C-alpha cells in the first residue's frame, strides 16, 4: 500500500499529458476535457457546483473556465433567480469536440489496460471504484458536505468512461 498514491498520481499526470497531446490542436488541456464533459452533461451548472463535483478549488476552476471561455468553448449566463451566479453552457465549438474527447478517453483506457484479460479489467475497475468510494466518503465526512452537493452524477459519459481514465 506504500506506493499506491504514487502510482495513482503518476497515472493521472500521464492521463492529462496524453489527452493534452491528443487534443493539442484544439487548444484545451487534458484537465479541461473534464470541464467540458461535466458542463455538457449538466447544462446550466454553476461554477461552484462544478468545483464541488470535481473536488477542485474554486479559484482553479475559475481560471480554467476563463481559459475555456476565451477559447470559445464555454459561455456564461447569469442565473435567472440570482444574477450573481453564472450558469455554464457549452458552445457549438465544444459540442463538436465532445466525440473526439470520448475517442481519446477510450483510446487511453485501451492503452492502460493493454494485456489485461477481461476479468482483470473488471477487477481493476472494481478495485479503483472502491478506492474512489472510500476517498469520496472520507471527504464528505471531513467536510460535512452532503453527497448530493458533490457526488458525481450517474455516469455522464455515454460510453461508460469516467474522466480519470
């Protein structure tokens, strides 16, 4: 168990690097793909809600969203019931990019599980899911955040791929 986090972190960095390389011509980073997927699945989500779902600092999310907006991938609209809250929506440019993002995620999963049997793939997914559920439960316990405030929506990825893959 000593090296578990080391390899999870390294795999995450490799994942972000791979996505960035595959999508270099689009001008988005590997991390920003996840923002587009979340906003695409939750049109009108607020910046704070997005930060909560991704377990990211609000200021980091704000910087990424500003970059995505400047690049023409995200638009912000004031919420009708609270003009201080900005709701997020994908632009047509972002919507057109989504199938390519899904393709990159699928390709990366194939690379990560190269040489695995189907049973090993299922086992790896089950173990990583349990690790994630433990992590999420601890964060919610420590921060008194209710699951519905931050819990990942029921699989927002039509092909079953999660952003960390």
